[in-house]
């Protein structure tokens, strides 16, 4: 049972909308019993489910990526790399020359990306380029 607190925390973090909706429904049912006013049930349900839940959902929704395409989400946004990719996609340079220039670019990249694994970046860029070349050639 050591995983029970982790499981509860995960459920609260990822399924909070369902938990919130159940609490609102339960609160709506309990409201007339506590207050003695029959109209408190639809009032609690309306404000809980149609006002509070959408507002909270909007405030907690993750922001989309700036570019929006998602093909190369992990690739750096470098103008030199972009130009190299375009030249390769147009067929101006072959794959061997592209990889040689790509390795040279990765050796000289700035300090922000030095901590990343250069092999991983190169592989992701190559995969993205292969997809892009296939799209251009179709």
C-alpha cells in the first residue's frame, strides 16, 4: 500500500475535473438539506458546473506550442540550422554533406544547448528532415 498516496496524488492532479464535478453535484444535493431552500440545488449546480468548472479548466489548461506543428518540438530554433534544413530539402546538398555541416553546427552551438546530448539532437533533426524531405517530394 505504499503506492496509495502516489496514486491518490496522481488522480487528484489529472482527474480534478471529475472530482470537482462530483463535489459540486454532492454539494448541490446537500444544499437544500442544509439551507432549507429548494432553489439552492440548481443554483449550486449552475454556478459550479457552468461557471466555476469552465473557468478553472481554462486557467489550468496547458498552453500550446508557439509554432503549432509539433513535428520538431525538441529541435532548436536556429536560423543556420533552418537554412541548412531548407537546402537539404531542396536537394542543394546531399545527405553526407548535410550531416557534415550539421555536426559542425552542433559543435559550435551556444551554451544553452550544450547540456543536451548532441547525438540526440542530431538524430531528432535528421528524423525531422527525413519527414520534411518526404513531404516536399510528394
